[in-house]
């Protein structure tokens, strides 16, 4: 039986509803969910003793079920005489104190301030089908009547799909009247409108409009959103921001529906926010692996990324996550990154917090008995990554019954990791940044500089000395408080720069850049040779500091455009200037242009570019395009020694742009080597002026070994895990 109207305008027609209820009969028609789906919100905002008016009641069972649990002062009205007759007959004996009246809600017969609650389940949506003048006038009369019959302090509860034009009208009307406006999400209803909408297509909301006594001259407007049934409302600054927040929830529901119905949507990422503050708490990436053959146990899994490891290629890059999902053997894997600034009690609490939300992203083909989250008894998974195996295990050993399938939570090592924000500030040039200590895979601690504009990229990193454990840092901070109680604790670094292990290079691209020094003539003599180096891009200072400490005759000019970074490097990363290390606060483009314009220009043995772009939309995040411009490269060439080496860190995802960059470099520097950093986008380019200096792979390995033997001499503090020759084995000639 087709009961759908021929046009949306029929929703406002008495004749349509008379015919609708005659044809439908006594079977209840539930707009936007049943009592069980709505009762959590309704009980929150309606007290049992309050007098309730239900407008456009239809033949819904909602009033009857409210009555049966103690809400017995209920009046129901509808424009359909047919449905009012049906409802009177159905309730006459069982619910004698509940009344049903045929009445037009735009012209109600009740006295002013007759009710404490007006309840509307889908009626406003049915009337406000468009924004034509006639329709808007009818809605104005309806909402005016709602306001008239409500007492001060009373509430209009309107269950709605909160479509943009409906939300705009309702919020605008009542906020202008000085009422408090709250929008409360109810559910992603599975009993959809007219029983025709697919799962998750439209989330259901309840508008709670609270009538305040008018205050002459007051312009106070209150807008709130409550995104969870038992969550706390979040105050929003405007009606526009409220509409935007509702739209975000609707987009999330649409996304859930798409993910439920089909796999392989491409890269899908979303943030789950703290219900109290609205701040992002989790970032989820949905990764489908169509090549994984479906089985009883491999439909769906959740992977919790330990704090501080979200920047690793395997977890932070799309290709890495695809490899992770395929290696783990699940048709759909959701990776979950934990946000800095949020508190997490442990893996169990995260699992409990995420259980309901991640199930909304489950695929349709998952067996029905797998709809309860738990922990699957699975073997450890080993994933080949960067030449070694990463072991992934279940996040806990507790198990559900073996009779039912469960959805596993996976993690690396079974814990959520350790991340401590030591310092947070804002640079006028680089924006907001944090200094944080994280625990690595080997339980060692690492210090990182992160620009919050690009949260998943480590700008600079250094390893802390072994004695600087997490506990030791806390103790040091407590001791400082005792010794200097007048100094605010936030002004004191929790672990000073002297705790940095200066012999260790954390960044693979820095290791490759250092290996490039082997391209200089007589690498075995470099420790005794005066070397002039220019490093553009300071960051935490690890790269120039390593050269300074390991090559005692070197003199280094470091150029940094952001003075805040010099402060960061000095205070937090153990960097210091000396008679051999000078930092110049300047734009690298201007600095090199100035040097190239001098009559007695310097000639550097090594020039290194490790400078990032602040514009993520360029397709090349390192260096900025101006640094590889042909005219500028000629200036770089003019200050490079004849047998020197120009070393460049290139991060470029646009293959066409990268080809242009390589061609431009080759035009200026005829000898060009490229070293791809495994597991990263970075490529290190080694540029020289004379093609006859070209070395094949065996020669490259030989000169690197010669340099390393010199650096490994006793007393020089060389990191044994760093093999220079490995950095040059995979170098290619362009």
C-alpha cells in the first residue's frame, strides 16, 4: 500500500491525513523512532507531574507509553478526525485520564499558559515542507500558538530531522523571543521516516526550546548542542555555529550509511570530539582491504595507535595504513589516533568509550552476532615494515564467550603509550607548536617539536638520555617547585636541554644528509679538515649540532627565519652557539641572495636545505618552491665550493612537480644522486658540480665506510646503530 504523498505540500493537508489514517488502519505510525528510542531524551526534559500537550499526535503509541510509565496529564490534538476517533476508542478504558481532541494547532482553543510541555514528534517537519511565504506564515502561526499555551519555564520539545530550513526557522523564531535553544541528538534511527529510508541516512534530533520571561532591552541568546543522550550540552556562540554543528552530525550519519552499505570509499577520516568541550579526542581512519578474503573472524577490527606513534609512516600515512590493514588480515580496519591535550585512563577505558561509535562504522556484511564489541582471541600479527617486523597484539587478555564473534581491539604492545607535553606556545611565524616527550618502542624517551598546523609531522626530534625517564622528569619538576616556590612551574622546563643525547640522530633523513658528507674528497680526513657548512632550517638544531660535535674543525652557519625556533632549540633540544656555530635569523632566500651578491663571496664545502613550507596545498611541503627556482639555484651554486656537495631534503607528493624539480636541479648541478627514505615521503638529493666525480654504489659504500671508521674511533661518542654505508647503498643517479 503506497501511502506516500504525491508532493510534500500534502503533508499540510487535512484531506491527505484523513485518507492516510483511513487506509493505514489501527497500525501505529511512528515518526522518527519508537518510545524506546526517544524515552531517554523525553524523560530528561519532561517531569511526570507536568501537563503535556502533544500536537499532531497521529496514531503514534508515544503518548500511550508515556502515560503507562507515569505521565498521565497528557492532552493530544490532531487535525484528522479519523485518527482522533481511532485513538479515543483505543484508549477510552485503558487510559481514562488522557484526552484526544480534534484541533488545528495553528488555532488552539486552550487558554494562555495552559501547559508546561508541548511535545511535537515530526509535526513541524510535516508542515514546514518548503520556504514559500504561505508555508512560513502557517508555521509562524503554529509556533506562536506553541509559545502562547506554554507557561514561563515551559519547554517545546520538537523531534525532528533538523533539516537546514527547519532548524533555521525554529531556532530563529524562538531565539528572537528570548528563549533558550538546545538541540539534542537522539539517535541514528533504524526505524526511518515512512519506513523507506536506509539505515543511518538521517539522524534524529530533539529541539528543546525553553520559554524565558521577556527581559526588556536584553539581547542574550543561548544556543546549545548535546550530541550524546547522557552527555553534557556544549554552549555555542551563534545560531549559525549551531546549524554548522548539526550539519556535521548529519554528515557523519551519512558517512556511516555509506560505509555500512559499501566498502572501498577511498580515504575516509573523521574526528570524534569530547562531548563536554567539543575538542577533538580521537581521529579515526577507515581502511578497507578488498583483497582480503572474507571469513568468519576477519570482517572488522579497531587498531589503537599508541600516543606519540601516530607520526610514523605505518600509522600516519595512507599507504602505511593500507599496508597495516592488509597485513593484519581484516576486511576493514579502523585506526584510532589519540589527541594530545586529552586524558586517557588506559586501553580498557578507551575501548569502552569507543565501542558504540566504532560500531556505527562497521560493514554491512559483518555477522549479526558480531555486533557486540569485545576482544578476539587471535594470534599475534607480525607486519614487515622498514626491513623489520612490528608485532601487533590484542589490547587485553580478557575474552568474551567463545560462542559469539567479537570485534577485536588491536594495538602495538598492548598499551596506549606515553606522551607528555612539556611546553606549548605560539610563534608569530610558525603558529602553535608543542614540545612533547614520548616513549618509543624500546621504552626510551624522545623529545619532539610538533607544529599543530601539521600534527602528524615531527618537525624535530631528539632522544633523551637513559637516566631521563618519565618518573625522573616528574621528580625533577617537583624538586624545582620546592627549591623555587616563587617561580611558576610552567616557566620551568621539565627536562632541560642538557638531557638530550646529542650523539643520536632520530630522523632518517638527517642520517642520510650526514652520510652525504662522504661525497667530499678524502672523507677519512674530514675530522682534521676545516669544513665550512651552511644549514638552512634550524628546527630543534639536531642536524647542525651533530655536525658541530662530530667534525671538530667544522664551522657552521645556520639560517632560521623564525626566532622562536632558536629559543626552542636552545631551551629544549640542547642546542648552543659557539665560535664555530652561528645562527642567523633571516629568510634563507634573502641570506643566500645577499651572500651571492658579494664581491668576496664565501664558498661552502656543504650546503644543506632542511626547510619546510607553511602552505600544505602546494604539493611539495619541503622545501618551499622558491628554494628550487632556477635563478635561486644559480645563487646556491655560486657559493658552493667547486668540489662541495649541496644536500636537499625533498618532500613532494606531486609526481609531476617532483620531475620538474629534479630536472631543474640537474640543469644547475650536473651530478645528482637521490636517496629515498624508506617508509617516508622524504627523498634526499645530493648535488655536485662535476659529473666526473660520479661514484658507483661500491665506491659510495667504500667512502662511507672510510668516514665511519674515522667517526667510530674511541672517545668520539658514535651511535653504533647508525651505519653510514647503509645510507648510501640505495642511492640512485638521476
